[in-house]
């Protein structure tokens, strides 16, 4: 298969969307998109911790960038 960078990017997005679709079909929800609790307790190298509301915002932005719905469902 010969693909340029755009073609490879498109195929990778498709595979990611299909994996997401499968996981949701098997019961995964947007609530499963989370980090272990230690990421909220233990400081990063810069001394800050991740706040749960910041993670939720970042996840929502990621869903939007991917073209997914607010529930994390791949809608492409």
C-alpha cells in the first residue's frame, strides 16, 4: 500500500475511530476516559497537579478535534 502523509494520517484516524467505536459498543463510556488517581494527587515536575475539571476540559477538546460527540462516540 502506498500512502502519502495525508493518506497515512487518514488511515490512522480511521483505525482509531473504529477502535473507539468497538470499545463503546463493548460498554466503554466517556467516564472511562480518565487517569489514575495518582495523577491528581502527585505533583508533576513543575509542582502542579492535574485538576479533574482540567482533564474533563482537555478530553472535551480532544473529542471535538477528533470530530467525536460529547459522549466520546466517533461520529465520522
